C-alpha cells in the first residue's frame, strides 16, 4: 500500500497536479476541536476573501499518501472558491498510507465511527462557523477520496446535496471484516452486483432514511490500473438505483475528444475517459464538478429552482404553527414533489398537515400526499406543521424542492 501510494503521488506530481496556491490574501487554516472525530483526522479550511452570503460548503478529500494541504495545492477548488464564494474543507487521513477508511464496518454506516464521522463533524463545524447554507453542501474526492465520496453520500444523504468522485468504487464495495484496508477483489473490478443490490447497500448505510438523495457525478479512466474500469459501471448502477432511474442514459455527449459523458435523468452524470489511467486529473475537471454542483452560478446565493416559498408563523410561549406555501414558478408541472428544510436550533417538529412528513433530526421532508401528486406550472400548494420551541421562532434558513434551492419570500 505504501509503495502504491508513493507511485500514485509521484504520478500526480509528474502530471502537474501540484500547483501553486491561489493568489489571494486568504490562506489555508488548520482547525482543531471541530466535533466528534474518532479516528483523529486533521481539518484544514479555505475561506475566500469574497465569501457569498450563506456560503455553500465543499468537502474535498485527498488520495492515498496525500493530505488536506496537498489537495489544496494540487487541485483548483480553492481558486474556484475565490471565483464563486464558497468554503472548502480539506480533511487529512491519519492512518498508515494516509488512505481514508472505506472498508471497516464502522465506516460503512451512519455515525458508526471511524473517518466518516470526523468528516461529517467538519462539515457541521464549517456550516456553523461561516453561517453556511445547509442545503448546499457537497463532497468531492480523488482515488481514496473518491471512494470516500461514495461512502459519505450513502452515510449522510441528509447532509450532502451532491458529490463528484474521480476514480472510485461504489459505496461498500471495499468492505472487509478482517481489519485490512485493501480489498483486491473490488479494486480489480471483480465485485459485480445488480443495481438493486448496490442500491440496497447504499440505503443500508442509513436505515430508515426516506428523504431526498444526493446527485452524483462519476469519473473514470478506461485504463485505470488501480481501481479498474468495471467499478465505473458498478457506481452508475448504484446511484441510478438509489435515484430510481434507469441505467440507460437519457443523454450522451462528448465534452472533450476522449471524454464520453452520459446523464441519467437529473440525478447521475458519468464521464468515461478513453485511454486514461487511474491518475486522470487534468485542468478543468474541478470546474466541471463545480458546474455539476451549481456553484458556478455567479456571485449570488447560488442556483434557485423554479419555485418560491412563502412562510408564515404563529408562535406562543413554547410552541408554534407554520404555514408554508409552495409555488411552482416554472413552465412545466412537477409530477411528485418533496420539500426539505431544517428547523432552527431549539425547534422540534410535532406534526404536520397537507403533506406526508418524515423527520431526521431537525431536517424535515414534506412529500406530496397521494391525493395531490402533481404541482402544476404556476400552481401553489399550502402545507403546514406544528413545532415546539425554546425561544427561537424563526423560519428555516433554506428550502429545497426536489433537491434544488427555492426562492423565499
């Protein structure tokens, strides 16, 4: 593993992955005491000089033998943060070989322990510290970081809106029970399952969760010698099943001469690189991930769906009721809808009406009732809920309809 990691690191340097930090007064800063961190990960954060209001947060995860600072200097996510005003969090692995844990039983379930718990703590710390937008949190990674990206989306679908994995494997593909961190069967592309089996493994990471699932962008070289190319198809199988999509692409195009991009509805995007090895990173890939996330939408608060939310509250000593009007401001009907929001600290959901509600901590998902599945273009629906509170009767910071942020009035 050490030899493999060293070879990968050397190859990255040869191909120019290590570049100068962005020309900015902002700097990479280490953060300690950021929350539960069972495996002792280190955290670095980059905050651009021009930070947009309620900034999105991107978790950028390094390769084996790498580190958070190496990911910072070796990719263009910090420069893109300068352009678009989001926060970047860079975790550093601490185990032998500096690979992240994507194989132990603890790592492959929500809050089970190991590295994913520490990274979730980093994201929560960044959201709180910089008053970030909890509906616009993303994760990306290369190699070990790509495998981690798959795991984080399975373990924490309520935290992340989308991910981008560069040379990875499906969530739980690397699972072992003998304490080892390397799974040769998976690495060699020999672990093959049906889409439903892969989807079930992702869903099993957070049993009982029924909210929206993060979108996924996948990248893989056809000549990957480390995590072989069949893993790319298995990742597509996993995430299309998680989103309830067909494995048949809805569109296919060719952004660069050796790139083939397939899209599966709006939930999954996959880019195959013909003749490219495991070390696939080249200029422009970071920008493609940022585009997929929607972080390139000018310097404002980010992309807004064709929807608007009107929120009205009636509060008393320890309780409140809220009326929420959802308006489809687009030109096409929504055949099935779900609204996701996170209650402010101290508010506790009690019950709701005119929708089917599920609760995961302070995050609430309101789905259309069976008798009202369609929200027509220009149409509105009013739902509501009751909650207890300890003093803060304010509205949620953001609302997402079918996975995309809405304007709020």
